[in-house]
C-alpha cells in the first residue's frame, strides 16, 4: 500500500439524506447548482445563498437510487436541514436528520486502496453507493466516505493495509489543494466568485434561485474586489518567535495598505508554512504581504 495514502476520520462532517420524488427538482429551485439532469452516481457541490448572493451554506451532494445524500460541516448541518425542510411544502421531499459518519482517504494511492478494500473507485466528478448507508465520492485530495456506513468502510481499508492518519492531515491536504472550507473561507460575508466557486458550486446558465441575480451581475461586470489566493510564508525573522499568524489576521502591503485577510494557515511538511487568504484584486500574484510579523508571497491555487 502506498505509504503516502492514509485514512482520516472526519468528525467535522455530517450528512443529511433527502428522499422523495421531487428531490432533484426541489434542490434545483433553491440552490446554485443545476440538479435536474443529475442521475444516480453523479456528484456535485452547491450553495444556498442569501438574496444578496452571500454564502449561507455550502454542501456536497451525491445522487443515489433512493434520493440524495448531502454532506456539510457538522456544526452547520442542523441549520441546513431545517432550512431545506422549511420550504418543501410544494414538493414531495423528506429531509432526514443530520447524521455523523464520514472519513477522507487522502493521497495518490486512494484509488488502489479503495479497490484493495473492495470498495468502488469513483471517477472524477462521480460518487458511488457502496451498500446501505455509504457513499464513496471522488475529491481532489482522494475520496470521501460519507454516511453511517463510513466507520465500517474505514475498518475495511485498515484491514487492506491503509494506515490511519491524524485529524490534522485533512487540514494540511485541504489547504494545499486550495479548497475553501465553511466557517473559514466560506462565510456569510463572501460571494461565490470571490471564493472561486463558479466552476464547482455554481451553474452560470441556471436562473431563478435565491441570490442568482447577484451572482450573474457580479460575474458579468467583473466587480469582485478580492479573490481567494495562497500565501507562502517566509521563515520567521526571529527564530525564537516561529509561530504562524492566526486566521482572520489582516494582510498589509509593504507600504502599509490593507491587502486582504488570512483565513487558514498550516505548517505543511512538504510545502512549509502556507495559508489561504482573501487578497484584494490590486494585489497581484508574486506580491509580498505581511501578516502580523510574518512575510508571505501571494501565489495562485492550488499549491500542489
């Protein structure tokens, strides 16, 4: 088994099951993604937006024969389920309660590990059911195991020789891949275009959902004033103070002007200290910025 591939429990995720004859039609009406043509095995990502186009919820979805399984941050899952249940009165849709159960398979050997454990190996952009209560979804970092059946799937992977990794391994992989996370980069003061989600979470040819007018106007006029970018931190000037700046630290240019805001930061074992930040449009790639007492270079995403 590839030693760079490992399995990580994801207590930060929860799933919400939607069932009924109108699930895809209902999601199409309320979210930013085009879901009418999705079929079992398809996977996508979507947003629920405020009328002003700000991100309220971000979630993944996997289409199953019996309905749709959503996954989102565990802290946000109850509010997402309540929000979806509030507006189903015109649709044949049942919204289940949030349930724990998720893990991430990380590394270049994720496909081989799934196959060795007798689990499906979904293609990019796809998800596959692996028995009752389990969905395997391809991700840029490997694969996610979603649903109440995830712990049993983790045990199968461990028996096949996949090592377990610490919880912080997911955060390292996420930041390196430039994936925004709800609560960090995806907050209610952020527009989808600022977070770089138009290709993954938003269908630009679809209309008539909350926040769509703002999405279309911002995209067509190109008015976003900031973008999600990477930061590569230089070594600390004082070796005795080698700590990294905290998330939400403001960024400054060398002439003291506000350049943006740091949202996530990790000390990656291969890439070194890196972070995700919203950077003002006028601050170009390659520019030096300061976060507290640390200097960083603005880079395009992903890092790896």
